C-alpha cells in the first residue's frame, strides 16, 4: 500500500495511506494546489494535477496557494514503511553505501580509461601517470567522477550505487534538473567527501552523518526535498556485498599500480648467457623469449615505459668486418621491422667505439627505434630500442639500459 505525504500551508504532513489522503481531499483539508508525494516519485506534485486525485476536487477548497513553489523536506529520521513491511529510521548508512559503491566503481573505470587513452595517444603523459602517486591521481579523478555522476543523475535519475541501494534524490519543484544534479554532485564532493583528501574527508563525512542523525538534512541538501533512502534488509545486504567485492578489486588494482610505479625506480640483475657477466638494469625491463635468425638475441619489455629492447650478439666469420659494414648488414636484415631514416653516427659506449642510427617501427608508426652497433674483433653486439614517447624518464632509462647491456660485452 502506498504511503503518502502532503502539505498544508508550509507544513509537511503524513505519512497517510492513499485511502486516508482521498478522505482528506473530499473533506476539503487538502487544497487542489497543495503538494503530495510518495516513495518512488522524484518530485512533489500538485494534488489537483495528480492523476490519482484530480477527479476528487469537485469543489476546490477556498485555501490560497503559496506565492511561490516551496519544497518541503521530510525529517531525516521519520519512520518509513517499505513494501516488505520493514520500518527503517536510519538513512545515513544506505546513502553511504550507495556513494561508496559509485566511487569504487567509477574511480578505477575512469583511471583505466585515462590510462588507455594516454597509452595510445599521449605516451609521455602515460609514463608520468604510471609514476604518479596513487593519492594524487585519485584526487585528480574525483572531480571527473562527480561530473560523471551528475550526467547519470540527469539522464537516468539515478546512479548504479543509488539504484542498487534504493536511494532517490528528488528535484525541487521548478528547478532545472541538469543544474540541480550537477551542482549537488560537486557540493557532495566538497562538503561530503572533502575533495577526496583522506583526513579532510573523515571530518566532512562525520559532520554530515551527525546532521542526518540529528534529523537535519545534509548541508548540500538544505532547502531541497528530502533524499529517500529506505531499502529493505535484503537489498542493503546485497549492496554491502557488492561494495566488498569492489573494495577487493580496487585493492588488487592499487597493488598492481604500486608495483608498476616501483618498477620505474627499482633495479634487478641480469646475467648475460654469452659472457657470464652481470648487468644492473631497471626492474621494468622484463625478459621475454625470442627467436634469433642468427647469433643470440635477448628480448626485454618495459610496459611501464612503453618500451621494448633487443640485445643481440653474433660471432663473425672474420675479424676484418668493421662497425659500418656490420651496421649496414643489420639495417638490411631488419628492414621488415625497422626503417632506418638517419645516417650512422660514431658513438662510444662503455669505452668501445660503435655507430648509432635512429628510425621508426614499421609495425607501430608512433614508435621510434634507436640502433647501436659495436664490433670488437669477431664479436658483434647490437641493441635495438623501441620507444613510444619521448619523455625524460624514457630517454634516461633507455640510455641506462644500453650502457648496462654493453657493459657485459668486455
């Protein structure tokens, strides 16, 4: 049975059953221009225009309407009977679980979207995001989450969290739906979530909880129709369970983010199978299997740096082959993978004379390639570094890797 609320002057009355509210209309106690509302309605409706009651106003009672539409917030702890018969008086916690669900869902989704976009279109930004502290990144994401939630409320009248928990936020009569939801979401971000700053958020959430617990609306809902948050026990239990699942998933993602960020500064030891000598390289360079056409090759992938590297060795049939001759042979051998577009330039690596040229990958047009060649006697060594981007972090780590690899050759 529907539970209704109605207004007399500036006062909010109820709850009453539909039969009772019909009797009040017929007795003239409820005017045609009074407002009525029940659970499930987004806004207060004028009683004389509501399809359930319009026919009852045969003789309009002589009560003057208010000069301007007035919203009538309900007491935050007024008992409300749900369809299952459960009477709930606590509204702060259902609203908390709904908001927590939305944040745990949209923060990683937006983070993933931004990471994917930057990895494809702005590699330099991607590298900076990988190395950014997770708290700072979350603070940057939170305003975007508020914007996305405002869009969801405007278009759908709810968010995933509110829909699951059963929280409804009515629009004040006469207000712009778009403007109300967008401004409310940013007020919640500031006054409810403390802009995502952990210590500040603790105090703002406690302050809002105390307002609701004392029967007042949250500061960002002052003067608006009361937020409805009366889920049944089963629905609330499902919401809490889903929040726990998202919390575990977010913890796993944060652990992976920390690992990726630490790989940019941590180091590891790699031992060359050719010479048995060790090299200290960044932990982001992970060895991967590769088949070499001739000689020996070692393949490394640095996902956090959007970089790949090949370190190769070949024993030459004669010690009469110089750097330039071998470099031109390598250029021709890798032509299907790399287009060398610069001249070979002399370079010194770990005290050895070599040559170096740059080009582009034929498989990824936005990936630059640096090829370094060193021939010593009958030993020919080479590195091919593929990089998407040109950030300082990538260039620095590329030089360290090349020097470390050639350090195992002598």
